[in-house]
């Protein structure tokens, strides 16, 4: 997993995506369910608002999920895998 940019902020879970992306909507539903259940903070980051380098790296992988500032998943979010990462 790669290190991320400062836009990940203080949220434990950050999803990088874009408006109108159905995979992003599906991923966000999983992220909401898991983070609500565990009491973990989350945030969304729009692909259009990150650096050109990050857009180039992630545009074909969205949604991209980051946990504790490190890339965790892309395209789809596994509820079990996310829950496990947040519980360790």
C-alpha cells in the first residue's frame, strides 16, 4: 500500500471518488455502514480537487479507499476487509 497525500486529513477512512460514479456510491454505502458501526470518522475527497499527480495515479481506480492515510482498496470496498483493517 502506498503513502497518500495530505488531503487524507484526520479521518481514519477517506474515499477518493467523483460525482456520478456508481461504484463510488456503492463503496460509500459500505464505508458508512462500517464506520458508523465502529464509531470511526470518515470523509470523501473529490478526484477533481487533488493534485494532478494524484489524479493521474487514481483516475482509473476510483473509488479508492484509504485507511489511516494509506491506500486500502480500489474499485470496490470489502466490508469484511475494511472492518478488519479498522479493528486492528
